[in-house]
């Protein structure tokens, strides 16, 4: 008999073709003998199901050694071991779990007297041929024809989609479902042709997404049927390899291939994929395409490995189109990363000695950049180098960081001396960013006031200051507390590295189901020489957190050698980036980290202080005043402090002004674009929803009657009828809500409530300004990106559709608010929301109180300034590097006090770029970073549902910052003095 292996192998499956002609008879399609494309044994994995008498080529869905696969095989065997049983068989599971394949496998093994004829009915097709199935008063239907045929099996294949386009289609589908429910649960149906209830003798095999409880609730516990719960591919990840191997055996002959294997890396690719939509059919499609690619490769390279590699699989999946897995595609790179030198021996034998040597040169050598090559490399080489590295290799600097290399030595010495290191303090997570911000501010002030770029000893002191922080933390606390929370350079790297084209990713499947957390706790036996795998991640990060890894991109990789890779940029425009890769969901926004970004942009302005002073009619020599107890130095210090904080202060003021302005403009726009009748209709609708006091499930069912998760226009109209909204207001509400199809219930509820609050604010003031200040400049910031309905669902622990006071109080524990609320504040909010006074909140009351008391903080939008800050720093330091880094060799002799003749000095290569080239490059970097900042800010505003006024305010602020910076950089008279 024919076995179905998804859509690609559906040729063997003969689906019932329902004729539209008004025929009195239905010509049945008999089940054809199954033809095998290959033979292989079932993978029974030495379990109790090894006695199962599966067919020579069982459906691949039955493959695997997981408990779910074993249970599935046992259940099928129980059916086949009872040939006299004719009760219905119900295969229950999500879409794409392989129910159709299992149905065909069951049919194949049923007694021959039950399968002399096999009919298959797809309900998606059946809804269009209802009269043909059920019959009319003039002619019998398909069920009439089959009802007396006890030697027949009817396979019912459930709806692939719950969506319907109209109320009429919804009613017809409901009629079909009711008939089939009775058919399955009671073994009978009502014959329209005979005008009587008739018994139905054929055996029924049903494929449905409904759970078994649906049938037992309708028919009681006495309902006799065999239920088989079919797990999804996501629940059977450990079986993917066996299932894929079986499917490959069935498919490979179509391409003239044989004995094709699935490589270890290819298996990881399949395991890492989300099989959520239509897993079985998608796997068929991917294997089919992979074999097709392999066959094409073999035509021009007969010696290619006879296996499916990552390059063959999921190549059309969205996330794979924008990703290149370098560690698998470039074996040499993988070997380098996996070597003992990365980073362990490199830190010990290269980084630390070089760091000590540089500090000695800075201390003992000449004290100006013109004579000290180490000082030149530090300021004209390290800064532009690290800024240029960020877009390509992210935090690669932290992999070879000398500060923590020294810290490691002291930590190892302390532990060898018997010192018991402490666990990380709980306050570090919150206090760390504040400390890093304050220290960075102080360092930038120190750099300006003491002119660190022109002092070798002070530059060395700066390096030792940061090193001392790493050392002190290393001898007190375990692992790398300094790197994770307190290091100012690490905080800067953390923000700028999010722009990186490459990143270390872990295969999702490596971490799923893990309970030991060896990547954090240590003890992993993966690589014998890898201390990080043996001791655990020094950053206390799990492998699945590597996207936001604070430090060791490469060393963390070793903790799970089969599962890391680099990917192309995930920080891409919204139009070409999937939601799961969006920046907002991956970047930990923090006010103080955003502050570091702003003061770094301010530091660029500070380097042009003489030009700024001249522009404002002040004495430019103030910028050169060194440390002293006089008014000039105090003025210099105050100006430096103000200029560093200027970009952040400007953006904060702009955001503070834009919030009420945006709300006012929105309310005013609503007033101008909506009639009083439309406003009244909105008020009537929302207050009717509120008074209804329905639980969440009932409310959703009213608006999403077909249960497809989206709301169609016909469903809105039916919901309005249930709410007793006057019919003359239907058109008004549709004008306001718009003709959009496919929106979710959550988004629709949010939109209705937002419209209602617009009406309320407009009624409280002429422009709604006072109401805006009350509702928007409010008490707290919101942590989560979930919709209000999704939050409600999470808080509703007992699932009754309402929130009790205890459930509502759990909001603070769930970290929905950035600042935890006290019990008194929570009780006040609850009492304010409980307008009906019954001690519980329905979804609309809950949404109402949240909309009054939360706002989107500037840190959510401030991340958009990151590219501009990077561009400003890169352009500035690149200019210095292009002027001075090429002079490093000629400064080496003076660094070590070695005299050389002028002729020999002149023969040493010197590279200095001309001013026009520097300006062109600086302008290009600034232009690209400015465009990226505006685009990213727009995306962040879209993600947080922030309106155009607030976005425009920040875009103007970014434009001002970019224009000022570019003007200062391109001023020819400061080309030298700015790099003092």
C-alpha cells in the first residue's frame, strides 16, 4: 500500500475528489497497493516496542528512540492487535505533526475486511461541497452512500486552516463539523435525503487539532474511541535525526542518489530550526531541496561527500538567507578558534608581557606622542582600531583584554594560596552600569584636563587604573565580576558591539532540555585543554546568551564546540529582518549604558573645545589650561563637564518635551479627523465591552469566532451585534478602526482602548494637554514588550479569565515594571481599576489601568543614537590615526633614546594622509552613521508603538548632533589643534 511522506511524496495518496455535479451516487476511490521506493528496518532503539510488527517501510514519523516515539508505536500496535475493534481512531496533534502519514500507516495495517474501500475526505475541500457530502432532499450524499458499507474505512483529514472569509462560510463549516462530530462520537448522522437518523458502519480515522478532551466533554466518558496524541516536531527534537534519515531513504532515489547520510552539522541545522508551522511538510520540502542541491553538486564534482551538509539544508529559510556560518564554512578558522592559544595561552604568553612592556615604555620613555611610539600607538592606533573592529568582530578586543589577563594571574595566585573567593553580590547588576558610567565620565574629564594623550606616564596610569579594578575584583570575587558589570571599556564595548556583522551563536538544540548548566557551572568534558569549559563561563553566561555576551566571544565558544557560528548582521532594517532577530528583543536597554554612549559622543565635541570657545566669543586658550587652583582651570573643568553631558542632556530634554507634545498632537489629530458621532460610537463600544465583564476567553471568542487568531471584518460585525451596539454605529466604527484584515485580538483591543482614551482626554481639555501630562508623564516605566492582553494571560494563573488581587500583585514579581511597586501601590492600582467593585479585573479594566500608569522610557529610543555615537568617535579617531599612526616607525628611535642620523631618519617610511582625504572619509563615516541612527530610531519607535512626533523630535536632535560634529571636523583651522 502507498505510504505518504508529506507533500513531496503525496503522489501515493489518493484523495477523495468531490464532484460538484448533482449526482445521486458517489464513485468511491479504492486504496491502492503500497509501492516501496526503498526498504529499511524501523529504528526501535532497543525498547519495549521492538516487537511491533511494523511494515517493511513504515512511515518515517514512527522513527526515533524518544519516549514519545516509543509510545506512538505501541499505540499503533495495540490497534492492529485488535482486528475486531471498529471504534473510531482519533489522531490528535498540531498541524505538521504527521497525522496524515500515521493515518495511512494505520490503514495499511488494518484487517483487509475493513479496508476493501478507503475514502479520504479533506474538510478544507468538504466545506465547498457540503451538499455533495451531506446530501439534499433530492439526492443522497456521500455519507448516505457509505453508511451501510462495514468493509470501508473513512479517513477524515481536519482543517489545515481555521480561517474563514465570511459568516456564511463560518456557518457552513460549523454545520459540517457538527455532522462529523455526531458521526464520530455516536456512529450516526442525520440523512437529509431520507429525513431520518441513520447508523454509520464504516470505521472512521480522524485527523484533528482538537484535543481528546473536546470529544469526551461532548460525549461523556463512555465514548468509545482510540485516541492517539501525536506530538509536534518541536516536542520530538531527539527524533529528528531518525525521521530525516528515513525520509532521505525514501527520497534519494528520485535524484539518482543512494546511501546519502545526514552529517553531524546538518543534523544540528535541523535541530536548531523551529518546526512550528507545518513541520512534517516543511521537513519533506527541505530534504527534497537538499538532495536536489547535492545531486547538482555531484554532477560537476563527483567526489563531493555523499552527505547532506548545512549548506544544503534550510537555505531558503528566512534567517539563513542573511547568515553565513563561518566556523563551519571555513574549517581553518574553526581550528584556530578551537586551539589552546585562543584565548588561554595568548593571554598568558603574549598579551600580558606586551602589556607590561608598553606600560614600562610609557612610564620611562619620552612623554609626548612626537617622541614616544607606544603613546602614538595607544592614542592614534588603539582608539581608531577598536572603533573600526566593532562593526566586523564586535567584542573581539575583550577576548585579548590585558586588564583581565592580569586579573586572571592574580586570581589564580589567590586561589592557589587558599583564598576562598566570594559569590557575586546581588547589587552588582543594578549598581554596575552606574559605576561604569561615573568612572567613564571621570576618565574623559581626566583625559581633557590633564591632556592624557600628550603624557606617557598619565596614559600608563589610566591603563593601570582599569587594571587595578580588574585585579581587586578578581582577588575578592569569583570569575569576572569586573568585566561583566563594572569595566567602563567593557560597557562601551557591550553597546558598540551590537552593531557587529559577526557574532557567536549557539545552536538552540544544544541548550534545549539542559538542566546541568555546565556552561556556567563548569565540568564540561568537551575540550580537555579548555579551562573555560572545565571551570564554567567566567562571565556567568549560558551558551544561549552569547548574543549579549559581555566579554569572551571566542572562549565561550569552546564550551559547546558543536554549536557555535558566526552570522551576518542581525541589526538590519525592519523591511528585511525577521521579528526574532530585531535589535529591540536582543539588546538590554539601560539608562546608564545609554548615558555612556552619549558622553562618548560628547567627548568628540570636547576635542574641539578651542573652536567652540572661539565661536561663542570666548578665549580659546582656556582649553589648554592645565590643573591649577585658579578660575581658568575651574572654567575649563565646568566647560568639559557640560560638553560631555550635552548630547545626552539634549536628547533627554527633547524626549521629555516630545512625550506630551505627541499625545497632544495625536488627540488634536483625532479631533480633526473624527466626527463627534464617531467619538460617541467609540465610547459606546468600549464602555459596552467594560460593562459586559466577560472573562478573557469569552471576550476573545466573541471577536475571533473562527479561532484563527486574527479578526476579520465580518467577525467585528458579529461582535458588535453581541454587544448590542446600534446598527447605525457599525459604519462609524469601521471608519475609525479601518479596513485592516488579519490583526490579532490583542492588537484590536489595544487599538480600541487607545481610541477610547483619546476621546476621554479630548473631553477633559481643549487639546488634552493636562490629561496628557497625567497619563504619559506617569509613575513608572514598562519592562516588557508584550501586549496588555498577553500580560493579562500570563498573570491569570488559574485560567478563569479574570485577575484576582493576588494575581495582579504578581506583576511586580514578574518584572513587568522597571521599578518594583510596593504592596500599597499595587493595591491602589487594583482598587482604581476595579470599577465594578467585585474584587476582580476583567481584561478591559486591566488594560485601562495599565495605559494610565506606564510609559516608554527614553532608554528604549536612546539606543537609536548608538550608530551616530559610533560614527562620531570613529571619524574623529580615524582622523588622528591617519595623521599620526604612519609616523610610529620614525618615532621608535627616540622612544628608546637611540640616536640616528638625519639621513637614516629620512629613509624610514612615513605615511601621513592629506587633509582632504581625511575630511572625505570622516564625512562619509558620519553620513552613514547618521542615516543608520535615524533608521534605527524609526524601527525602535515602530516596535514600541511610539508616534511620529516623538520620532521626529529625536531625528531632529540627531541631525543637530551630526551637523555640529561634522562642522567641527571639517573646519580646516582646527585640523591640527583638535588632535592636541
